[in-house]
């Protein structure tokens, strides 16, 4: 009445990687990973927008 499970898996398992994870760069190692905006050259409008966005409310 019961059937035996299929011995072969539907998808192959991923290979185990034993590399040192600290040798790889993570998103936190970059300015972009910390939420910084991409740097633009001589873009005073973007600098003003960033200043106004990041100014604490008690400085308005």
C-alpha cells in the first residue's frame, strides 16, 4: 500500500564551500552598504538635497 520514496533527490544539493568568508568583500565593506549615496562630482544640488535630508529636525 505504501510506496518507497524516490532515492534520487529532485535537485542536486549545492556544494559545500570551505573558503574563508572574511577574504570576500561584503556590502558592509563599502560606502554603499552603509546607505551612502553614490558620489557625484561637483553636483551642488545633490549636496544641498543631502544636507536638507540629513539635517536634524531641531536645526530647521
